[in-house]
């Protein structure tokens, strides 16, 4: 949607705009020491919101009708209900924060109904093959590296981003501990 087609909410004097309220929210998140990935997600979702509303408009205009209209806007842009729900969860966090500061009224959010998809899982035979330690002398580097990565992820339960950031200095081989 182009800037000229964005919804322009009625200006009200001395009220917090979406832009200013969002910057205040980010400052609050930084004081809570939230991760950069979380902040990046908030920024991304705010950009999605800014395709719908003029961000110089006051946040006090947010009401149940605004939320329903925003959901319809998201459904027109995004086809995956899970993606829309992600945007709505982030928007709910923003609205709850703004409500706590009395910038807008409290809103009840209902997420879209989604179908539970059954994920395909490995068979026992595939797991045995995946977890079998390769012979260092006969295996390729990539085969051994893949085995190490799979076992590290299973043993620690960490996410891929965390694994990517592990450095040699983070590993204590004597005590078998990884500290990040």
C-alpha cells in the first residue's frame, strides 16, 4: 500500500504518535536487556504496521475496530495465518505496553484460527543413522561436522543462531561445558 493510501487517523493534539510511542517502547525493551533479535523482530513488525497506518497518527485511535481492520489488511497481504498471528502477537505486546502508559485503551486480541500441521519426524532407523558416530579416519569432514552439529543441538537444546556464535574460547573441554 502506498503512503497516499495509508489510513490517516484523526489528529489529536498532545497525543503520542505511533512513531514516538514505538521509539519509547524500544527504549523500554533495551532497558529490559532484550536480545537484538527480539528488537529486530519488533522493528520488522512495526514496519508491517506502518504499511497500514500513518505512523504520525496518535496511538489513542487504536480500538477494536482498528484491530479488526488491521487483521483484514494483514490477510490481504499475507496468506499464512501463522505469519499473521506473529504480527498480531507483536502488535498485542505494543498495545499492552501503550495501554499501561494510558496512551490507548485496552484491547482484546483474538488470533486467527489455524490448522495444526503434523510435522514429519525421523523414523527410528533414520535417527540411528543420523546419530551414529562416523569413523574419523574414513569419513569426510562434512559428514563428521554434521554429526557434531546434530549432537550439539540435541545435547544442548540451543538454537542454530546460538550454535553459529559458539567460539573455541566458549568451550571448556576439561569440564565438558559450553558457556555463551
